[in-house]
């Protein structure tokens, strides 16, 4: 069984382009519209990180991905994305669509906060002239809404929980991690939040409401977050993005989800050659373009690709996975000389695993039996044997050798 796919939640104010980002990244069909609350239910789809494929480094002519795909030497490895209905200030009190659907990000490993960097929508998501609304203000109240949502989950039955922990003498860190595992909060996150709140070593029963709030503030920070400064194609976005980069404590990636969606559609229709994440595209057949299509493509080239280097959608996903979640890519194979699996497929699997994963842990991800009967691994690039504690490096190609079993 391959490692669980990472889940990235797309969160933000209503009418900022979350569904457009989702549609561009997954090529799924979802409703998009310039008014508040178009999306009513969360949906999950498959997007991809983009990385140079190891088949290029190994001098192989091609590879055979079992999932995802490889385009001109770029390997696209699946990650899950969740498109979530939009928020407005007061969502935690039920305003707009409320915040029940934030439950969709409970299991999210990281969040891309999609923000209208052009300020073209007011706090309630109504269209206004670009430049009218401050995206930094948007980020600040979104943080508050996320925190209120988490608080409502954490404080539920708190007194009884605190009492139980104190009477059973359970380790509070373990108890909290257990209690919050549904928020994909781990022991490490709990420790960081306790430290942030200055509550290390304090009895849970002695916490005041204020203490609990500070703890939740710390917890919110444990959900890694990146800002997609969307609508970056509009001229009003430029100064806002500069300010956001200066003032916000999150990575800020300028994006034009609308441009990415248009480019992917044009590529799929065979009108242009464009690999998601590229800094330019190539028109394949001038004669098939309407003048309107040509103008739209020119607009994207001038206002997005030349200005920002790419549409930013791929960069936002890549940085979320590789920087915020600190994942690396490893390629398990069964034949360390041919770089194939048992069926002769070249480099079929590209696993996203946390940095620090060992050879033995990788074996377990492939198959529990393989983990149990692990003997040693072979680094297929160097043909060297490595032991169970070998820490995998980004781009490693690894063969696992196990006892008895034929597999490996
Ligand atoms: N200029 C510009 N407009 C965009 C961009 N991305 C999305 N839009 C437009 O913004 C509007 C809202 O897009 P959606 O993707 O439906 O927004 P949403 O955040 O999913 O909104 P709700 O689901 O209603 O909360 C649409 O008119 C999109 O065409 C962008 O990068 N640039
Ligand atoms: Mg939507």
C-alpha cells in the first residue's frame, strides 16, 4: 500500500477563486461564478506536485507511472485537494454558509489560503472595483475564523476531559494528541502549542478559558498554511502582493487561477503546448484560434507569465508539499539495475514521503510483510547496500530486499 496521499485544503473568503484553483489543478468540473457562495459542498480531487523525474537523471528514455504522469521529464505526483465553500466574517457564528464544512479540512495536512489579492470583492464576497478591499484584512479575519472554528471543537466537553485526565493520571500531551487526532494534530503539534501558550507542565484542570484560547491559537499555527494571492493578473494586485509579502508571516505565492484554468483547457484542446507550472506556452496552430482566444492568451502571457514567472498554481501546490510539509520523492523498484517493478514497468512509483523516512519505514509503506521481513535495501543509483536505518534522500531509487518472501 503506497503512502497515504497528502490532503491540501483550499480555504478562503467566498468568491476569491478557490473553485477556479481547484478546477485548474485537478481538471475536475466544478461550478465557478462571480458571486458569493457558488460552492455549497466540499469536493475532493486529485492535483499534482511537479518534479524533475529521476528517469532523466538516470539517462532513461522514459518511465511508466502507475499513478500521475510524466511530461517531458517532469513527473506529476498525485496529492489530494479539497475545494471548500467560502467563508465571510462571522462564519463561526453561522454567517454566510457557516463553518460546518470546515470539517473538510480537519484531515487536511496543510491549507492553501486563497485570497483575492486584487481586492475585487468586499468582505461578503460581493464584486467591487479592484483595489477596493484590503487582502491583508482578509487574511486577518480568516485566521480568526479558523481559530474560532478550532476553538469550538477543542472546548467541547473540555472540563470533563480535563478532569478525566487528571484523575486517571494520563500524560496530558498524549491525551490531547489523542483527543485532537481528528484535526490531524499530532503529539509534536500539541507540544508546540503548549509551548506557544506557555502552558507546558500545567495541569489541564487549572487552565482558564484564556489559556485554552492561547493553546488553540498555537494549534492553528500547527496547520501549515500558504497564501495563494489570487487574481494576480489584475494590475491592482501588484502593490497588494508586495505588502502581503512584507507583512504576512506566511509564504505568499501570486496566482492567477483563471489563467491556469484557461491554459490547461487550451492545452487539452490541442491549441497550445503548455506544461502546468511552465513560464510560457507555445501556440500549436495559429489557424485554429479565434481572435478572442488569441487575445486571451496574449493577455495571460503579458499580465501573468511575464510578470510573475508562471500562473503560480503549480508553485503553490509544490511549495505546500515540499516546503511546508517537507516531503521528498523516492522511487521504489524491484530491479535495481533496470529500475523496474516485477512487471517490467520503468519507475512506476514515485512516493511522497516525509523527509527523515528510513528504508525500513519505506518497506512498510510498500507492504506490511515487506516491512516485517526487511533484510536490507539497495540504493539503485549507486548499487550500494543500505541498512534499515538508512535515511532516504530526495530522488532515491530503492530496492527492498526481504527474507524468505519472493517479493522485494
Ligand atoms: N481576474 C481573475 N478572476 C478570477 C481568478 N480566479 C477566479 N476568478 C474569478 O472569480 C470569480 C469567483 O471564482 P470561484 O472560483 O467561483 O470562487 P470561489 O472562491 O470558489 O467562490 P465560492 O465557491 O462562491 O465561495 C469567478 O468569476 C472567477 O472567474 C483569477 O485568477 N483572476
Ligand atoms: Mg467555489
